[in-house]
C-alpha cells in the first residue's frame, strides 16, 4: 500500500510539473496557508531552532523570520517539482551567476584540477544545477538517500538532467579516488549542514549558538587529494529568482591545520544565515543530539565549544 501511494504521488508530481510557472506559485500560496496556518508543519521544531539560534531577538522578530521561512519553504516545494520538466534555458534565466566564476572553473578544468563545492540547505540549493549545466566539468553530487525509494527515484531523475552523477555519502571517497586515478577532473558537490548519526560523528563545533555535530567528509577528501574547496551560496533575489555566488574556502588544503577547513565552511554558512535567516531550512531537525550522546567513540571538540563545556 505504501509503495502504491508513493507511485501515485510520483505520477501526480510528474503531471503537476508541466503546469505554467505562475500556477506553481499559486499552489505555493495555497500550501503556505495549509502548511503554516492550518497544519502547522514542524512549527514546534522551527520555533525551538529559532529560539536557540537567536536568544537575543524578541518573540516578534523570531515570528517574522518564521513567517518568511514558511513562505520560502512553500516556494521551494513547488520549485523542486518544477525541476522535473523545467528547461535549461528557463533555469538559467532564473539563476544568475557571474562570468568570472564560469571562466575561473573552466580554467581549473582545463588544468585538470579537481574541486570541491560546499553548499547547504540555503536559498534554493537544487537550482544550483543552472551552473552545472553550463560548466564543462564532470559534476558529481553527494546525497543522503531517502527512505522512500520511489520519491528518491523521481528526485534523482530531476537532478541528473544536469548532473553527471549522484553518489550516496557512503561511496564518496571511493568515487573520488577512482576519478583521480583516471585523471578525470571532477567537481564534487556536497551539502554541508546535514546531521551525521552518532556513530558517524567525529567533530563538534558551535554553530548558530548551539553545540553542533558536523560531517568531516569535505575536509578529509580535500586534505587527502589536495582539492581546493569553494563555498556556494544561493541568494534569493525575489520570488523564483536567485543569485549564485562562489566564495573561496580553502585553496591549499594540504597546508591547513586539522579542522580548519571544516570551521571555514561552517562559518561561511553561519554568516549567510545571519544575514538572511529566513532562507535556511529551519524545519530540519539539525540538533538531534550533543556531545554527551556520543558515547561509543572519541570526538574532537572545537575550541569555540570547550569554554562553554567547562562553564557548564
């Protein structure tokens, strides 16, 4: 029954994706009323996250961020569906990126330099495919598999229209190693703000005023292979339009101290969230556990946290 329901959803989304863009945003307005005003989808999670991240803000200020977030979340939902059939030309019309960034990555590709792109659930991270459609790089996106395999298949089809390959986290290292051996330069795209499970956790830092477990995959790959790391942020210009920016994170990873690369991309994301908090995914249960919950293995604690732990 569950599989049948998933296929019905699959077919519905596939059909809805053909509708004109204005109709999608009409659906977004309706979703906002249902998701936020009627159902209150994960409202307790969002409010707890905002209180912990912004204790200095008033309740009125946090409520305004909350309201704007749900507006953006509903836009994201319809934009994700739109990806199933949207043309490359239309996608690139809606996402602006600089010619400087394009030329820079083309030059890195000509020099056969592998690179790592760190991004996050900010703005519309899926529409970063506007750039991958333009670049001549072989692009590999790293993802965390969904429990619903039918919906995952639909999303993978939408993503691989512009990506060369999508790879589960568990297989990333082997894939990148194989491409280095083949001398095939690859742009590896990571989403950095996902939550590692307790048995995967190696490092905790302070992020948005909270004790936060962080994946170390980007740092391990960068330091092992010497691949430069760039941070990609998707800034929302207005409804349905975004600006894609690349920022240097670490250009010489083998000469960085341990955990420096991780701290750099975490701080970059934090900076953009603080500037426009409504565009981050606050409904995500990012802070499921803390240092005390990781009992089976030794973890490294950032200096940003150590003083707080002593005082606590």
